[in-house]
C-alpha cells in the first residue's frame, strides 16, 4: 500500500555519518536536499490523490471516465464514483452471473438484488427492495448488459419507488384491500401501488 512520507529531512539527516554530525553547513545542505525530495513527494502524492476514484473530483473523474468508457451524464461526483467502479468491474467481467451481481454490488454495496437462473442461457435479476432512481435505470441496464456473457438473456426487474409504494398482490388466497399498494379503482384510478419496471437486456 502506498504511504505518504512526511519526514524526508529527518530521514536524510539520520543517515549522515557520525564524523559529520557536527558539521553545520553540511547538515544544512543535507536538510535542503531532504526538503527538495519532500516537496517532490508531496507533489506526487497530490497527483495520486487527484487521480484516484475515491478522492478525485471534477475533471479528474471525467478523465477516469474517458479511460474506462463511462461518461458522467450529469451525475454528481459521489454518484459518478459508484458508476466508475461498476464500469471498471464490468470491463473485467467474465460474463458469469456472479460477475453481473458483483457489478451491482460495486456500484452500491447495499444494492438489494437476487438472481434466478433459467435453462438454457438466461437469468432473472430482481431488485428485492428499496428504489432505483429513474435517471439511473438506463445506466444500470448498460452495465448489466456489458457484464453478462454474449448470448445470455437477462431480465432485470426493478422498482423506482420505495417498498411502501410498490404494487403488490395479496399475500394469500383471501382478498386483501389496499389503496396504496393494490390496484386503483374506477372512482380513484390514480390510487394504488406503482408497478415495477422490467427490462430484457
């Protein structure tokens, strides 16, 4: 792991041979050399910080996006970092179901999703809670599409509302009535739950 060294002057002076420890001018020269190296270290460390996804901002993130082929698309720095991490993981995908899930988890480590495979070459990826911002849906679909193997079908089921507002059927054979999660009716058609989205990629 990289470590930012902050004590070049001290390190340089500690390496001076014993017979020169009392040589004031020589030690001053050693200190100046150590200071020059410290300035170089600080500059290089600043560059590392400016170009790392976790700490980069603004145009530096945009440059990373150009390299990995993931445009900003109006996202904030914080949101864009998640998409950059997911794009990098998608670029390294071997096309397995686990790789596709890993892309989603890298994008959002709390993303609630589960998967069900279908013979011969498809699987269903279902968001199991929470909500996906409508503006993020196309980007997530592109990530899933690029991570899956060629010829493998994926049905991605998601919701853009929270669980309390999503449409659900009765939990048993008995009739259950709900104005917030069920169907609307002829007198109040705008009531009821919001349907989830489903996209085949």
